[in-house]
């Protein structure tokens, strides 16, 4: 009985289909490379097993992506995620900006991954949404907690992509549909961040400075 209770506590707030949805979201939010067509095919298969609020925006993205050349998608990806601050895929940026506090938040994320036995690639920042989603697919309970903790930043990214008319807005709509509806303090946090923006202090991030805002941005996110 105690074992069952512990297992229930670990999976509280998650559904059996969550890992499959989050893995597909992670794949679609990575840079569109030569394997992207395979990811789209997988996403289409997984979408048939998901609840409609999660599956519908996924189908919208895959339909668009299947009708667009990979090179064009790659160009749009760089223009969206590497060149527009409002569409930053690094979740801790929304709460902390380029400040010392963000460096601490990044370290805590990395420690969370390590404690769960999950090794982060040397070329990946721990707060990239695709990375957080990939981790959530392997450890749903902890990953659900991380996504909820960074919900305000996730929602700001979703709104920015929708305002920009980006096809990746559909992926964020699908991610958001896997999480509880925003109420009370969560909604207020999103509105507050939207009004104030992240802090602007520019020191204290090494070795975690985001490539998004360097003079010569690194092309693409996790690959």
C-alpha cells in the first residue's frame, strides 16, 4: 500500500499520455534539420492518441510543416527564436532576465536533471523549452512541476508566437493544453510579466549566458 501511495504521489497531476505529448512537443520545438520529416510523421501518429485540445493544435502545426520546405522552416525558426526577444524559448529569462538570479535558476534546473539521473548535453541550456519538455517526457511528475513552475514564461512565449503569427504557436497551444487552466495567481503572474518584462541587469550569468542575445546568435535550439 505504501508503495502504491508513493507511486501515486510521484505521478500526481499527470496523465498516461503526457510523456508522449511532451516528447513530441520537444521534437517539434527543436531546429528543423534533415530528420524533421520523421519527427512530423511521429507527431501525426501520436496526435491520434491525445485528447482533442492537445491534438488539434498539433495537427495544425504538422499540416503547415508538411506543406513547407524544411529549409524555409529552418529560416523561420531562426528568425523567430534566435532574433526576437519576445519569442525567447529560454524559460528562466522571463522571470529573471539576464541577471544573477537567472544563473542560479539555471543551476537549480541542471541539479534537478542530475538528481533524476538525466544528463544534459554540453551544448544545451537547461531552460530551453524543448529541453524541459524532453526531461518531462522521461520524468513526468518532476517535469510537470517544472512546467508549472515556469508557466508564466511559457504562456508569454505562447502569446508572443500567436501575436507573431508563427506556426510554432500551435505547438505552444498544445503544450499549454497539457497543463491546468490558469487561475488566480497564475494568471496574475502572466499579466505582471507581460506588463513589466524581465529584469535587465546584464551580469552574473557565466557560464550560462543565453546564445539568443549575443551579437552573432547561434542558429537553432537543441538538435
